[in-house]
């Protein structure tokens, strides 16, 4: 004859099951907190220092995170005003490299090819942030803030992400000078931000004078109300980087994506003015 379990046995069994359940529940927050991501997003952004007065100005960044990006914004200060807007993901660009590592000692060129001036060298194993891709070269920023181009196949991709970009409209770039900052946050609330970037806007004629050397950075800054001392703009180390950005990146929204530019510049939390 089958014996039914006694009351004491059932009570002990229920107590044991409840204890196991409580212990399991107690471990869930601990496990969750241990696996919670605390690293902020990585923003790879190479800022241009000058732009064309009254023309759309491209702000482009490559961004990645261990989990997922929640929001990317750009805050722009101009003419005594400040506006904050979304920096949209450019899905048509697909997945892009954001952090790479040099497989060997690499020469950094001022442009995407060996025919350009050698700006310096990065060491084997050094991690570089990728700010653009052109032909078989990556536009990079080194750990020492050296910018330039390196051969893509001489690096190993460590982190991939997405490209984010917007064209700041001419209504804002009609100012002689603006500043902006990019901020990115992930799903855990970790936040990363670039340094505040200052951009001067000049006419095509003024930029042509800078390139020819007949105009200096000092005189251009004085005209925009900023007192600076220094050598000529043509001789400054970031001139050719700026020229490359102006020459190679202006098409991004201005010519080929004119229709998209209209909607992009409206996609903000306050509104471009």
C-alpha cells in the first residue's frame, strides 16, 4: 500500500523549495550588476577647422559601443544662441570600422596614398580611431592626436560601429564662427562627448587666399574678432588636413544627397535656425 507523505515531510519540502526560489531570485540582481556595461561609447571624430561661409557644413562621426547606442546629439553654439539636435545614423553607410590596431609600424600620410607627405609613424600594436574610409586607406586619429591616413590592410579591426552625420544648414554657417560638441549615450546611460570644436567660416575667395599663402591664419582670426598669434595658415600642421576635408567631404550631403539634407537638418529636438 502506498503511503502518503506526512505533514512534517510536506512542510519541510515546501520550505526547501521556497528557500531555493528565494536564493535564485537573490542572485539575479547580483548577476545582472556584474554583467552591466560601464564603458561609454567610443566616438571617432576628426573636426575641420574652417568651412565655407553660408554653405552646409558636414559633421560626421564614427561611433560604437559594447551594447547599443541609445542617442547621439550635437549641440551647436552660434551668434549667441545654442541649439541641440539629433545626429542621425547614416544607415546607408553600413557597418564601419571605429577602432583598429596597427599590425606593424605604419607611416601616416597627409592624404590617402603613398604620394602624400609622411606626417609621422604609429607603432605596431597601437590602437587608432578611424574617422573615415577612402579607397584602401583609413583616416585615423592616433593616441597622440596625430591625424592622417594609413593603409587599411595593415591594420586589424578591433571595434565596428555606425556612421552618424548631419549637414549644418547655411542659416547657421552664415556666422563667422560657431562651436559644436557631439554627445553619445548607450542603453545603460553611459555617456561620451567630444571636446568643444570651434569652426571658422570664410568665403571661397578667403579660403583660396589661405591656400595660396597670401592670407594668414592670424589675419583671418583678427577679422572674425579673435586675436591670435602664429605663423601663416598654409604652414600650420593642420592646414592640409583641413583642405582634404573640405575637398573630399563636401559632397556628403551638399551635392549627392540634397533631398536627404532637407529632412536631416529638421531632425532635431529644438530645430535648426
